[in-house]
C-alpha cells in the first residue's frame, strides 16, 4: 500500500482508473459542500438575515437545471478540457470573495454565487461523462463506491474543515487557501488519462440534444425505468430531511448531532458505499439493487421504532449508524445503474437528465416531509416512508430488461467480461 501511494508507476491500469475516480469526485463534491454547508455559516456570522440566506440557496438550482446546457459538453471539446477550465475559473471565483463583504456587497455576492454554482454544475456534467467513458462495466460497482466516498469526504472538508480554517485564520485566508487548492487540482487534472473508448463527435443540434433523448426513450420499458429512478430512493429521501429535526426534538445537543449523524454517519455512508460498490461488481447491478434497496428501505423502520420508544441515546446512535450505512449501500448500485443506462457518446446529456430526475424526486419528497412529520408524528411518518420505498421493487423486472438492452460496446470491457 505504501508503495502504491508513493510510486505512481506501480499502479495497475484498474487501480489508476479508481484513483482518478476518487480525485475527480472529491473535486466535484468540494464546491457543493462549500455552497450548501460553509456559505450559510459565513453569511450568518456576517449578519445576513435568515430570510436572505434562504433566498441565496436559489443559486443552487444550477445543479437541477444543468441538463439544459449538458448537450454543449457533449458537442464542444473534450471532457477533460471542460473539467480543467471549470476548476481554474472556480479558483478565481472563490478568490474573488475576498474583495466583497456581505454587509455592503450582496448584489456582487449573488453574481459570484451564481457563477460558482454554474461552474460547479458544469464541472459535474463533464466529470460524470468523463467517468462513464473511462470505466468498464466490471468497474462500475467499485468505482461508484469510491465516488460516493470521495464526494462525502469532500463535503466534510468544505463543510467542516473550511469553517475551522476560517475560524483560526479569518475568512479571507480560507477563501484564498481553497482557491489555491482548486487551482492545484486543475493542474493535476490536466494529467487525467485519455479514455480508451473513442467517442463519436457530436456535430449537430440533433446529435447533441435529440439523439441522446431518443436513445434513452428507445430502451425497453422507458417509462418504467424513469419511474424506478424517481422511486428507488424516495423513502430514504422522504425521511432524510426530518432526521436532524428529530434529533433536536429528542433534546440532543448540537455537538452530539454534529458528532453522530453529522460525522460518524458520513463515515458509515462512505463505508456502506464502498461495500455496496464491491458487491455490485460481484453480483451485478440488478441483484445489488434488490438486496441493498431492501436494506435501505428497512432502515427507516429502525428510526420508526426508536421514535415510538422513550428517548434513548444508545438506540438513537444505532439508528443513525444503520440508516447511514444502508444509504451508502443503496447508493452504489443506483449510481452504477444511472451510468450503465447512458451511451458513452452522449454521456454528459444522458447522465445529467437521469440525475435531474433523481434530483426532482429528492426536492419533491423533501418539500412534503415536514408536513408529514407534523401531521402523523415522527414514528408513524418514518414507518410510512418504508412503504413509500416499496413500489420501486415492482419495477425491477423492467430494469433488468433495460440493462440487457443498454449494453456498452464490446471494446469497453476487459477480456472475458460480459455485461449482465
């Protein structure tokens, strides 16, 4: 292991691919965490009202609407060029925050935030598409475990470590340090390997926009596949927004909440994603969706049971660990599925479209979660989210057909490896 870390030439081809997946998805997660976790703290410390902080989150809609400009990433240039360009521009944008102050420069800050989120979302499009080009089918499971782990570690770094640095040195030094790190990351990403898959160039608007949609809609049971993407993590997402309020109402302190669901929970999610990735590669995507999807749904019942009992510190910790672990398990095959459904030549547009469906489901379920918890109470609502998760499993037969139909080119597989 030490040899691998300090001698890059000792990496095998597969290890090199996995290393780049980790590097790229850390880069993808860092701006997301900076915007959603660190910026609210920055604004509140500088006296920005809660109402304004809530409005600022609207800039994050760039991650939902990125599908609109995803065809441009397919049609123009190379994925790696998009990634590096976005990172250099992100570094400059973050450094520019030292020139403004929330108390007197909110219009300028709005502009910087929109630029940050659009660049970050565009980087996401390019990284997702590049990764789909880079990976072979057999690597999807493990790669998505690494992907989730790297992304979550980035969220801890940008949502926690960044704030600590700001508290120790001041916000300007934190912004400059972050800009420097992202600039170095851009230099590193210029060395990213060229995928073996040869992508057909996109020359027309039809190639860039119409063809990717036609390819997706032509898969067997397209509407059932769309329904599955909307429904697979619906129970998990419907409960998620109410977990932290539940901890607060159970009279846990902010330190306890930050330590258990906020830190140990993230570590458990990373562990679950890594385990889920390994077994997705061994079992295949279809089997992993069944097994880990059921575990993911069943974890909601653990929280429902805890909510029905007298307050218990140990039971709350157990519930948090189980919920976080199974969330990671379920995410690995789900993201592998989204990648597998994409055609490599139109990966940017198609993955952005599929992930936008998932994002839409997340937003809608989150909107109604507060009402459900208030109306039914935590225990009943958490139990109901388990049943909300079940319809997705009735759609799995259509997922199997789609997986068989959406085979990647033979030259994208290692010897003796076939799609399943």
